[in-house]
C-alpha cells in the first residue's frame, strides 16, 4: 500500500530486500472509508443546517471535516493497491499522493491554528477572536498544505517491477523526505503542547466550567490526532534510519509499521465522534437523524393549507 510508495527507490537494492521480506497485512481501509464518509458527511450536514458559520470554532471544525474527507477519498485506492498493486496510472498516483498529504498537512496546521486561537483568547486576552482571522488562518493552512503536498506529488511515479506496477517515491533522499513530513508534524506538536499547557493553567485558575468544557473538547480532538499519527511518524523515522537488512528485523518493522499505519488511518473516523462530546452538536445530530426540521416544515405547510378551510363559515 502507501508504505511501498514511501520505501521503494529507483535502484531497488536495499529496498528490494525490504520488499521481499515485507509481510502483508490487510488493513480495513474499506471499513474506515465508510465510517469516515458517513461520520464526516453527517457532521457537515449538522454544521451547514444548524450552526452559524460565523463562529470561529465552527469555521475550524468545518475545515477540519473537509480535511478528513479529502484524506478519506484516498483510502479505497490504497486498499486496491494493497490487494492488486497499482492499477490506476501515473496521474492518479500523483493526484492521490497530493490528496493524502493535503489531508495530513492541513489537519495538523488547522489544529495548530485552532490551538493558537484558543491561547490568544483564553491566556492573552489581547486580540479578540473573530471569524475573519479564522478564515484567514484556514486559507493559509490550505495554501501551505497544497504547496507542501505538490513537492511530494512531483517525486512519485509509476514503474513496473517483476510484472507489477508500483506508485512509489523516486527520490533517493528518503531521509530528507521523512524529515520534511516529520517537521510538519513535530513542530506543530511542540507549539500545541506549549499553548495547551498555558490554557489549562489559566482555565483551572479561573475554574470557569463552561470554558473548561470547551477547552477539554478541543484538547481531546488535538490529543486524538497526535495519538493516532505520532507512532506512524516515529516509525517513518525508524524505517528511514534502519540499515539492518536481516529479514526478521525487516518483518518486525513491517508489522510495527502496519499497526501504526492502521492507527493513523483510523483518525479520519474519530473527529465526528469527538465532536459529539459537545452537547449542542449531539442535540443537532439527533434532530438531523430524526428529520425534525423537515417534519416541522411539513407540519407548518399542512397548517397553512388547513387554515383557509378552518376559516370558512359552517352552515
């Protein structure tokens, strides 16, 4: 799957040994795809129907949901690649690589921006949080993500090896690539740790239950991202630094990598569940599932139709 694209190189020397010793593990990307599509789709409906899109938190959640959906659309293709190798051609290889990294980079940048916004609002009290700043931060996040992902997409190509096609990174500087990916992960992680440490200290001092609840939900969202993606990035660095070609070592690395990969991919399903910690969003979701708004409109329409009949004089 995607691990092959990241680990294979043009000369097929060290990485050939890694490939031959790699153990295949079916990752339930189809299940993750369905759960994420339903969960994030419902969340989008709730945001558009019930929430005001002028709220800073709503703007960030909306963009994070779009980021998850962009990442989600790549999952069926990696599943097919895992089962049948790459069958989609070079353009799709580049496009899906870009989409994969746009989803990853935009998530971490948006979470960082959301955390900094909470830090400014709760700790500094200097710069009032407003939707224009949030929109500007989201636009910047998407621009940075797209530009960073384009460099990744340009490095991949489709090449045949032993009668099978592979979508892989043709760059020989795999360590540099891993460091770039990790930098866009661990640097935001450090910023988020600093911000949330200050936020929690401030909130706990004030003992404001409402603020604490909001911060707790956002903290859960951020924590889930790093719990899911942290082991994956650590394994990327370990694989890039590994020089041991012993088949047992490579198989153990493959097992650990695939477990971390499965955990990372599952993140796109988690955000809708975490957002439901908010009582308001939970109430809106129940209303949406019961189609209360549609039923209310039907009742109002039927009442309007009955009003002229009730107003007629009876003989």
